[in-house]
């Protein structure tokens, strides 16, 4: 499956729990919506992903990608109840950076 480079970089960073590389995939004013909460800007997003990585050691396996909708379906595994889960990732990009990510 061919993924945009930014998504490949994000998945690689997630699988290595590399929060710095993960953050490099986002624009300065990016937003992330996950589990009913919204994180705005790189600092809030960094805190969110750092906490998730420390608590759950999450890895991602891409299953399906829709180029037209910038929609990724991925299996996530980790140290959490119900692992593994299949989640949907809805992306919006600006200049090859993630500007909006909604996870459900």
C-alpha cells in the first residue's frame, strides 16, 4: 500500500515511540481529536502522544488508505484493554504536514 511520506513517517515514529519524529509530522497550529478530547498546537499534541506512548506503548499497522479522503484505517496494538483495535485516522494536510487529525 502506498502512503503519503508524512503518514509513513508518522507510523514509523509511532512504532519507535519517537515523540520528536512524531511531532515533526505536524504543522505548528495542528489539532488532534482523540477519545473525545481536542489537542491544539504542538505542545498539547506532544504531551498527548508522549503520555500515550509511555502508558500504552502503541504500535500501528496500516490496513487501508484512501488517497482522495486522506483516510487511514490502522490496527493499533499496545498495553491497553482490547488490544489490538482498528481505528480510523482522518487527516488534513498543509504543506505536507498534518494540520488536522481526527482519530475514531
